[in-house]
C-alpha cells in the first residue's frame, strides 16, 4: 500500500526507532549451498552487498554464481536498527532489500559480480524496480573496501555509457560505504525463498543491455 514514505526516504528522525536486538532467528545454514549464513566465513574470502529490487530472485542469481560461497538476504541503507520486513516494505525504515554475497576472489572477482548486478535489474528507475514500487526497491551498492568502491564507481560509469547508447536515462544507483549502513538479516522465510518456493514471485528483470568487456574502452 502506498504511503508518505513509498517514494521518499524518511529522515533519521522520521524513521521507526527499531529495537536493540533482532526479533527472530535466522537459519544457520544456506538451504542450497550448505554454508553458514552469518559466518564464520573462510579467511581470505570477501563480502559484497547488492540491492537491486526484490531480493528473492536476486539472491538466486548470486548463489548460482560459481565462486560465491554463501548468500543471505537482508535490509541495509536505512536508519532503523533490527527492522522487520513489514516495516521495510512500508518505507518507514529507509532500508533497501539487499543480498549479501560472500565469495572466493580466487574463483570469481568483484568485477564479475558487478556485471551480474548491473545486468540483473534496471538501475535507472529510482524508487522502484519494474512493478515493485517503494524506496526498499532502490538500487544500491555497499562497498567493503577502497578497491570495491573504485570498481563500483568505474563500473557504474561504464554501464551508464552503454545504457545511454541504448536509450536509457541516468543511473540512480547509490554507492555507499558498508561500514556506514549495518546489514540486518531478513526473516527465515525470506532466506533462499525461491529454493523453498520454486514457482514463487521473482520480479527481477534487467534492461537487456549487456555489460560488455568494451564498456570502459
């Protein structure tokens, strides 16, 4: 249901106060990969956080990618600590639906995951993704290192050129430090949702514009 915060992010003082602890449990293991959702993660592996609309289909894209060790869906980018999904969907927390991917950089690079990110949604739509409308559907990249920040910004600029050539508008993706926006895991029913519900809703859809190797040339 649309409300005052569907298409406007709440200021910190307008956001729900949240709570000091998570109100629900999160499964220990990934339903598909069998790896820990919340850690511990292997030494030398990296973490990357992507928001690209409904996280059900987005998570499946990442867990199917060779080199991705585990994935977990959650909420990031807002002001409310330890939110529940209904609060996020109402726009009252400022969070975006986010997929956290823990990956082995010896098997898949962050740049390859960025390619998957850009091609899996339309990053020009602002507070929506297809038929899904709201600030929780916005496009965001949360970087965990200076290297990730530089790669994310470079890939955005490269993909912007390709989108403009294809007739699309300006990318609205926010690129922000992960350390400024804690990641809050979502409820158990959202984790690996499309594994438990193979015919379930997946609103994921890209522009059809490939992120080619020549993008930055």
